[in-house]
């Protein structure tokens, strides 16, 4: 009798397990993090090469005698001592602090007032915002050159307008008494566009019910600004004030292009003096020492300012 071979039994089929939802989430999160760090890597490399490394390098050079192409030698605090005994340093700090104070008095209130006016407009809002922001889009050197021609005592538009109105003319940037104020006007015009837009964004975030309640209580325009607008935008105002002080303490373009530090050193600022040490005196150690001093001062001021504003916010 012929036997029939039976096929070997198939191995048991194991059920396919569905992937764990928690494991999928972890893999997706890891992939998202890797993608984010990949995009961030370019910015980190740029900051490291063009911001962090030069800053660290400047601190090192501040304690060395260094000229490009030569061997650096450690001199300790000799650069700081030499810079502190420079008679031009006092004038530079005095001009820088005066410029900062004038910029706060002139250039800090104007953007806020412009933002209030633009916020109340009902027509052509976009046009006036572009007009206000247009100076920011002009390269700083081009703006300075335009104002240098505008301030020309002989053929400048400023004195031509004064002559047309039969008013006395001015030396503007060519006079020792008026040069610094003239530069403050230039810096205010060139940089206020971004500040105005930030104020506008803050003003438009204020609930309209607060103004309606103030009007029902009989508050006028100035009272509404004082009791509603300023308290609601206080954080933005304080932060922009800090940023403006830091920026004006580093003013360079306007003195360099318009006045060259003159007349009679009336517009020599700290940053302009750093430029002179590095590129006119070929003293990179002194330039870096002065840069470190400015950095330390701004760092201490920023820390104290933030501490005081935080304490005021907590007290309020």
C-alpha cells in the first residue's frame, strides 16, 4: 500500500504587534529636535564666528600688545592704564553720555508721540507707516552723508530754509556748541522707524474697553494717555529705553561720517576713540582695553536697570 506523505506543518503565525504610540511620539520628537537643531546650526555658527569669537578675542588682546602680523606679548593691565591716562578719554566719555542724555530727551518721546498719532488715524495708515519706517531702510552711511549735505553752512538745505524765513542761520555740525545736538537729530531720524512700529503693536494690543471706561469717567486725551496707555505699555517702554541707552552709548556712524570727531573734539565718542586707537594709532591692545571697559559698563548698567525695573514691577 502506497503511503501519502503529509506536508510539514507550517510554523504558527505570530500576530503583528502594533507600534507603541509612546515610541512613535518619542521618535517624532527626536526627529523634530534634530531638524530644529539643524536649522539652528547655521545661526549658531555665524554667531560663534562673527560675534562670540571676536568678543572673546578682544578680551584676550586687551591684555596684550598686538599688531596684525606680529607676535603678541602679554602686558597685563598696561593697556588699561595707558587708556585711562589718555586726556582724550574724558572728552569721549563726556560726549557719549551727553549724546545719550540728549537722545533720551529728544529721541525717546518723539517715536511714542508718532505712534499715538498713527494709532488714531482712520485713513492712509499703511502709507504713513511706510513713510515713518523709510529712514530705517536707508543705509546708515547714506543717511549720514545726506544729513552732512543738509547741515552744510553755505549750501545746505537747513540754512537755505532759515534764510527763506529771514531767520539767523547756524553752523549746525560745524559748530562746537551745536554739533552734538545735530548728530542726535540725525540718529533720531534714522532709527525711530522701528521703535514707532513696536509702539504701534503695543498700542493696538490695549483693550478698547479700558479707553471706553476712561471716557465714561470723564478722562480727557492726556489723562487717557497717562492712566491707560502708559501703564499698559510700561514694559515695552522700559525695554526700549534700555535698548536705546545701549545703542546710543555705542554711537559711531554719525560722528565718523559727518564731523570726524570735531570740531575741537566735541563729537569724539567712546566708539570713535576705539576706532582711532585701532586704525589710526595702530594700538589694538588699547582699543580692545577700551572696548572691554565699555562692555563692562554696559553690562553693569543693564543688570542694575533690569533689577530696578523688576523691583518696581513687583512693588506695583
